[in-house]
């Protein structure tokens, strides 16, 4: 069932309980994340230095990785982060 969910839904579930976090953030769950990513056509494979959950977080969670401000569209791929303008300048 989890394989039919969108990666954003898996991220949300991973924050619901400790048990879900342990399940979705383990290395054994990588096939589950890959399956959830399939419907989003055109996405490249994650970089070798990012786990599947970290890649999903970068792609689908539009919050600043420093201050958690919502609706941040700018992804800085060199650093694999999203920053709002004030945090980008500070970082």
C-alpha cells in the first residue's frame, strides 16, 4: 500500500510516529521510496550522497531547511538545500 503513495505522503507519515519514522527512514525502505517516485516522470535518480528520504524532502517539501519558512521554491542543488532569501544570505 505504501508504494502507491506520493513521496510527500511518505514524508508526512514518517513524521507521524516513531514507528513510522523507523520504518520509512531505514535503508531497507529505499525500494519503497523508489516505487513512490515512479509516477513523477522525468525525475532523475537521487545523487549518490543523498538517501531516498532526503531526496524526497528536497524535491517535495517547500520549506526553508534553516528556518522552516513555507513556500520556498529555490533549491540550491550544489548544497542540496532549500533556503529562503534571508537564510541564503546568512548561510
